[in-house]
């Protein structure tokens, strides 16, 4: 939509990686491993933007179109240990759920986060399983039909703060 969400996120992550900020909720002195979940159609665009704006990040794609030809668990482990950025599609997060949830992620970022607006969908449940207090949603259209959709996004960011849906 051209709102600058991509560059703002990259600048935010760059700032964290260059700072020595330590959050008492985690064990990272700077930026730890990040998983960025986005539609499959923009995965390579994210890589290009990271390389353009801050090429020092180690970025990898968890998808058949990625450049990694080895096992998926090897890629996930390598990115996690190097505090890199793993880009995955929404369907990829669901299909590789067990592999991804074995690791600690400093940040979980949902691009086009309105994809989890249905609180009953498998992808919504999967995204909420990541055990991190650092969650970000990027969306140009967070609500389309009703407030239940917005509740689902808030429940991802602050689990349980708004209670349950009736």
C-alpha cells in the first residue's frame, strides 16, 4: 500500500541490532533471532529490501523458492543460532510448526497481519504459539468486516488482555 511499513520495520530492527538495549524479559543483549511471516508472493521482496537497507542482517527464506537446498531444520537452526531473520509464508509456518516452535525467537513479525483476523483459523492458532513477548503486526487494513477481526490481532500482540470472545 506504500505506507512505508517495510522500511520502518527494517530501521527498527537495525536500531535494535546496533544498540545494547537489554530487555529483562529475554536473554538477548541486542537483536536476537527474528521470524517474519508474510504472504509467499512478497518473500523475495523482503529479502531485497533487507539487502538494500541493511545488508548486515543474515536473511533466509523458508520456502521451496528459497536458495537453501538442505534440510529445513538445518536452515532454521542456523538462522536461529546466528540471530538472523527467517522469512516464512503463512502456510509455511503452519506446515513447519514443530520445527519453528522448537526454537526461541526474539521477535515474531506478521506482515499483512490481517491474515490472522479469523480467531478460529489454524494459521491464527499457530502464530499465537510462538513464545515471545515481542510481537509486531504490519497491516494497511487491520479491520475489514467487524471488531472480532481486530480482537484477533490484539490477542496476538497482547494474549489474553481483552479476554475471550463471546
